[in-house]
């Protein structure tokens, strides 16, 4: 049975072929979109559609037998429900005529189905936003701590330079004072020969007195 035959099979129940075609298209589109988004579509008594991730693996080319590496991919999977399996295996008899083979959903289960999916999507978005905010807050805190550490490291360096500058200034002042005091000592040393000359004069006077 192809899609056109499926539409013809349900046309009488849907009130016309166009209505049946629209219903089939809407159901298939909803299933495909949900599975692509990563959601699981489960129909009680019929089965479930879901997305399955296949890891990278090695396979063999059936024509050449060559070993080929297959990349990681995602594939859709359908799992038949227990009721569907029982009907196919023959453990349960297929209902006659107008009766529905798939069990009908219980009353109240269909109300709020769409809102539930919307709530799940909204919850995922809020969770992602909260995670992004926390990550941004952590980054900002890390930047502040690194900036404080850098300032703390720079501050002792400045103090050290001031401390080193003070002894240097003291040594320079001491050198200047020493340089000023040194010439004074030399001057006193030069005055010493003057006394010797006076001593010579006295000896000269004594010799002249003896001659007389």
C-alpha cells in the first residue's frame, strides 16, 4: 500500500479524498518534525518513532568487499507496539469491519498534548538561557579575580622601588659630604711646610748672633 492507496482507504471515514489526503500529510509531517527535533512520537497500540544516533564504524562494501569507514550519523527508528505485534503474529484477531485495530486513546489524554510539548520546549530554552547566564557570570568573576591579582602583584614592586631609591639617595649624600671634607684635610696638610720655614729663620738669626 502506497500513500495514494492509504488516502483512498480512509477517504470514506474522513468525509472525502481531499480531507483524507490532508489528514495523512498532517500526521506524517508532525511525526517527521518531532523525530528530527529529537522527540519520541509514541502511539499507544501502534508503536513509536524516535531518532537514534549511530557512532562511527567500519563496514564492508557488498560489491567489492573492501572495508570502508562509515561516519557518525543519525537514523529514524520505528518500534512496533505490543498490540501491533500481537495482531501481526496472530495471537490476537483483527477486528472486523468498522472497528479500529489500534486502541483509541483514553479520554482526557489528548487534551493538553500540544501544550505539553510546548512546555518541554520552553523548559529546554529556559535551562539553556540559565546555563548561559551562569557561564557568563563565572567568566566575569574569573576576570575580576585575575585583575585583582595583577594589581596586588604590581603594588609591592612599586614599594620596593621606593625603598631602593632611599638608600641610593643616602649613599649619594654621604659621598658628597665626604668629597667636601676631603679638600679641607689637604689644605691643613699644605700648611705644615710653613712652620719649617719659620724654624729655619730662627736658626739663621742664631748663627748671625754667634758671628758678632
